[in-house]
C-alpha cells in the first residue's frame, strides 16, 4: 500500500511541470536512446544550451537529462540517454515507446554554455547531449570532446547520430586524465568543462592541481556518482 508520505509527494509532483509525448525514439547504438518529445508545454518554456530537464518516473522519482536541441516554435526537444544506471530513471527511459506521455520539470540551468570560446568538454556517455547542445548552438566553433566510455564503439556510434566528433574516446580513466592534461596545456585559452561521473571529475581536478594547472578556467557538473542516486 502507498504510504501517506508517498501520496503527498505524488500529489505535489502532480502540480509541477508539464507533459509531453514521445514522438520519435530510436537506438543509435547499443544501450542508447535518442528521444524526441513534443507538446505545447515545450513551446512555452525558454531553454538555453546546457540546461537540463527532469523526468518524473512511475516511482515518483525525478531524473535529470540534457536536451541537445529545443525547438520552441514547434514545441519539440531531443534527448540522448544512455542506459547504464540501475535505478528508476534507466528503467523508465528504456521502457518508453512512441506515443507514451512523460511529465517534465524545467528546463533549469545546469551547465552555463554562455562562453566566448569553444570549450574542452570532458566526461562520459551521459555528456553527449551537453556536447551536442554546444555544437548546435555554435556550429562554426566545435568543442574539443574527450570521453571515457564503457563501450567505446557504441559511444562513438552514438556521437555520430548527434553530430559530435570526439577527439578522444577511451575506456580507462587514466588515459582520459592524461588526454585532459594534454588538451589543457595545448589550449590554454579554452574553458574546461568537466561533467559526467563524479569520481572522474575528482581525479582530473587532482591531476590538474599536481600539474600546476589549477588556474585554468573550469566548470564542473557531476551527472552521476558511483555512490549516490538521483543527482540533479
Ligand atoms: C544535470 C544532469 C544532466 C544529465 N544529463 C544526462 C543526459 O543528457 N543523458 C544521460 O544519459 N544522462 C544524463 N544525466 C545522468 C542521468 O541523470 C543518470 O545517469 C540517471 O539519473 C540514472 O538514473 P537511474 O534512476 O537509473 O539511477 P540512480 O537511481 O540515479 O542511481 C542508481 C545507481 O546507478 C548508478 N548510475 C547512475 N547513472 C549511471 C551511469 N550513467 N553509468 C553508470 N552507473 C550509473 C548510480 O551510481 C547508482 O549506483 C544527467 C544528470 C544530471 C544531474
């Protein structure tokens, strides 16, 4: 039986956000879902590249994702979501089908991409939407993208589907950290964005400090954490 607290939470969530329909859905690579949402609520909200939305799951949990484009005129937004989590968000997204309705909250500021120069963006499969959001907003100014991925081939196939061309895609964290130091040294004016897994962000920050690069402009935004659920 649903607890009183659960029912109060559910009633509270009912009053928030807006609904949209899944109008297109495909798997550009194993484990990835490319989802197009449409609805009048999307037309009413102003989105900036780098903002995130939250999806309400059937368990009344909220999970955050990063639209990589948002057509306010048509009321459409697209998301690229990887299925590596083990919680309600992953179960919900990977069970979606065309015609399903979802409840969204947001958009809300997450990574401010209002930058004067193309950034170096470092992270994992979860940041592909963020990279594409920059690329769509700045087609003449591609970012340097450095990725760690559980399945490098699948991750590269997914990047192709959204027009992102990573310079590096590796499986091990040490190689990603080394590539980040090299990229920062070679591009001293490029802002660095560290996102994705919290533990990788921490490792890169430690290494940059040891390399005397802690003055380099950096934005950090963890998207998930090995030891926590539901980051927002
Ligand atoms: C601001 C923001 C924007 C985001 N944008 C995107 C996006 O555009 N695309 C996208 O795919 N993801 C994105 N994420 C990450 C995504 O929200 C999480 O991966 C998702 O919430 C997992 O939900 P879950 O309920 O399955 O797992 P949770 O209940 O959150 O966690 C359960 C377990 O799964 C683990 N876990 C969660 N995510 C991962 C992962 N990616 N790989 C391995 N283990 C994981 C957790 O460490 C935990 O042990 C974003 C997160 C934030 C905070």
